[in-house]
C-alpha cells in the first residue's frame, strides 16, 4: 500500500539509550516476540521516565498483530510514565501509542480520541513532523469510519506541513493517501490529480520504488476511466521500474496488468503473451494464488476468441488451484466462467452443473456481481431448454441484483458529491481565514505607521516635514492595499455563497429526481404484481384468452419498466460525467435510417408512414451514440402520439454552420401548458400515447442533456389536435 498503516518512527532522547536499542534490535531479529519483549524491557531498569515511554511504546508495537490486549497494556504503561515526566511531547507519544493499540483492536472511536489528544499536544510543543504523523493516523481512522471528507482534509493538512518541512517523501505518501481516498469514493479524476502530485514528489526525491507503485496506481485509474492508451503507458513505466529494482512482486503485478489492458484493447496476442509470462513468474516463485489468476485470465482470453477447448483447460486449472486454496470467490467466478463456455459450446448440462456449483458459494462469499452473473447464465440455459418460466425467473433475480448494484453506485455518487461539498467548503473557509489574517496584519501595520508618523512629527516637527509626507504616502498606499484585500475577501465570500447555492440546487434536483423515480416505478410494479398474482392464484380458472391478455399486460409493463431503467441509467451517467463524449464528422442520413428501421415494428403496428427527407450531403460533427439516442427518443415519441394511418416526417436543413433536424408528427399535439412542462426535471410529465403506450417521463430530459453536450439546442412547436414538431441543432464542423 502507499499509505502508512501506523507511524512507527521512534526518537530516543538519550544517545546512549539509542545505541543500546540499535544493538539490542540487531541481536533479536530472529527472536520470538516474547524474547524481543524481554530484551527491550531489560533496558527499562536503567532508564528515566521519558525513556521508559519510548521503550514501552516499542513493546506495545510488538503485539500489534499478535496480541492487541498486550499492546494496549504496554501503551497504558507508556502513558503512566509519560504523565510523571510532565513533558507534553512525551505524553503526546504515549497517547499516540494508545491510539495505535486501539486501532489494532478495531476500536476506532477510542483510537481517534487518543490520536486527537496526541495531535493537540504535538501542536502545542511545536513538533510539526510528529503533527503530520498524527494527521496521517487520524486520516486512516476516518477512512475506516467512512468519513472521507474529514480524512481528505486531515491528509491535506499533513501534506502541507510536510511540504513546509521539506519532508517530501512523507508528503508524497500523504498525497497518495488523498488519491486513494478519492478512488475509494469513485472520484477518479480527483484521485488522478493527487496521484500525479505524488508522482512528481517521488521523481524529485528519486524514490523509484514509490514511483513504480504510483505509476501502477495511475495506470489502474486510467483503465477505470477508459483511457486505455494512457493506462498502457503507465503500466509499462511501472513494469520497467520494478524490473530495474528487481522487485518480483511488482514485476508480476504489472505484467498481469499489461495483459489485462492489451486484452481490453483487443490485442489478444500481446495479452496472451503477458498472461503467459505472468503465469511463468507465478510458477517460478511458487505463488499458487497468482497461478490461479493467470490460468483464469488466459481462459477468459481464449473464451473471448472462441477457442473454447483451450478456455476449458485453463479454467479447469484455475478451478483446481482455487479449490486447493479454498478461495470461495475464485471458485464462484471460475465456475461461472466454465458454465459460460459450456453454454457457448451448446452443452447445457455441464453449464448447469457448474453454475449450480457457483451458487453453492453464495453464502460464504456474498459477491453480488458474480451472483447476478450466475442467474443470468441460468436464464440463458433455461431459455435454450425452452423452459421460459424458469428463464424468466432467473432473469428477474439477475435484474433485481443489478438494480441493487445500481442503487449502491448511486449511493457512492451521493457520498462523492457530499465529500466534494465538504472539502470545497473547508478550503473556502481556510481561504477566508487567510484573508482575514492579511487584513489584520495590514491594519496593524497601518497603526504602526501612524504611530511612527506622530513620533517623527513630535521630534522633528518642521525639519522632517518631507519624511512626514513620505509616511503619509505610505499610509495611502496601505489603505489602497487594504481596500484591495477587502475586495478580494468579498469576492471570495461571494464565490463561497455561490458554491453553496449551487450545491443546494444539486441536492434539490436529486430530491426531485428520486420523487420522479418513485412515482414512475410505483404504477408499473403495481400492475406487474397485480397481474402476476392473479395468474399465480387463479391460473386454472381463466380462459386461454384471459391468460394471454394478462401475460401481454405483464410483458408490456416489463418493456416500459426496462425503458424507464434504461433512461434512468443514461440520465444518471450524464449527470455524473460517466458518459464519454467523442465527437466526429458523419453523414446524418445513416443514423436516421438505422433508427427508423429499429422502430419499424412500432410504426407498422399503427400503419404509420415514416418519411425520411434527410439528404445524403448533410454531415454533422457530434457524438454518434448520443445523437442516435436523441433521434430514437424523438421518433419513438412521434410514433406514440400519432394516430393510426398517420405520417411522420424527418427533415434536416443547414443554417449558420448548424444543422436543424426536425421530427414532425400528425398526432394529438399538446397545449401550451404541457409544452412548458417538457425538458424539466422538476415536472414529472408523461402521458399515454394514442394506443395507450406508457412513457417514462425522462426521454426528453435525456434528449436535452445529450443535445447540449453536443453543442446544440432543442425546442418544440405544437398545437392540440394538429401534431408536434421537435427540432434540435447540431454543429456541421469542428469548432
């Protein structure tokens, strides 16, 4: 890991005692904990109280992993002798030892209380390096308590202190602590910012080991952000550094990462080469778990390239290793992988055996993603067996689990927003305090200048008139500077208010969004539960026609729910910046034709005529995927609100370096009041179509988000009974 688990640095006051400790520790490397304890305690007989604090602290550290109760006992002894010294820094050292012991026992509240006491005393004693150590320990406790904004603020304060003390090595690890905390709350961009700061420090102090770990971390961040080319660059740098340092564990890790990134980039041959190299290193180092990982990755690559027999061989080796090491997570994953391969080969019997084996490990390893995957595979197996009831059952479980995962991700995004708000507010408060200090200093300086002026006038009333003039000018300059500082403070305060208002608006938008989701999910689920309950309880009592009508209602409601979830996912991804915007020049007609074909079943049901008037020459500069989603939503709405036998027309014209795309229907139209509710998240607006089609209420909101992301605008003209025209604009060239 990049961050310290505990600050283990010991500073003895006595040179003689330091020498004795060094000699004793060199002799007890191979001793047991009991023998080491006895060796250290033997030094306490000739030590004073201040030295005993450090010795008992050392013994306390020996028991961190093996006997937390003993660790606490010796930490309390350290505090007992520290209080006798009445030396604040010794007492601070003892409180830090108590904090460490409680942390090892998992008692975070007690650990935090003692770390804060140590921090206060170290600040009072002016030992700023130890202050940074306390802040590091406090950050670790906050992370365990999931108080991420507090952890980040403590790390930043510690890093600033290390920077002032030119302790660049410790500053680098604290910057990495900040980066890892941001990564924990899925704020990848902020994590990348602080990881790069840490990298520059590692380069400055020529810490190649730290830099190698840092580059591997940055590579993983770029991989998560889908920046595969940058991820590849950093993994290569990290790998080379580990090779230069001959650190086998690092070489192994980065070799596997290189295989993964080449795999994701579609370069199967290179990926296989690195996976095989990773496997050979695991064999050479007798690293059994890594051998299992390597075989699994190789099997996954073979499965992707449809080399199923080779995939089965690799997965079987991986499964054997996982079973020998009793790694339930790997057993579950590999059985799912084997089931997927057998299913692709058409062997449903073996596929079912492996996926059922995977499900047996659910209780011992509650991994939602693998559990969802198991039920998804079972759904496909039963579908191949034409047992659609069971297929639907397992698909429903898969969907429920993934919905739970989506909720967890949403909660993480909310935590991320809260952390950003808290850290931004803290930084603004610090900035305002600094401005206030500057103003106070200026006022004090001005007061001193005035006093000097009067003293000068009293002593040399006339003879030093020129000096008085210059002092007066200096006073004016100070006043001018004071006004400037006041103005800067007002600007900073205004920015803080604007930031809080913006975050308040974001929270309000979030509340409105959840209200819409609750409203739009309630009715479809009531329908699903109602119809399915009727079928379940009274299936034999209904006629075939009645059953078919209920099944059709369930199917239609499920389709609508799927559309709602798809729109929710697209909207939430756009709000959190997870939708990639990749603009390019492309002819618009191809995407229009494609979307018309996709929705042809819906238009044919109503016998609608869809007219494509987009010319071949019309070219736009936009993101293809986002543009497709907009066209699909607008065309779907036009079909929904058109009367049978009606017409829908799609046109595109160029005007002032923009393309105006219009979708016109001859349907029911809208009133001005309904038009005003469109494109707004604070108005849950969704009406049924001419054939009672259900809507989600989010389609047009998503259209507006995506069009604005492409640099365009969207608007509507509509009249009740006369149809509607939705128009959006897209740029024609790179700006």
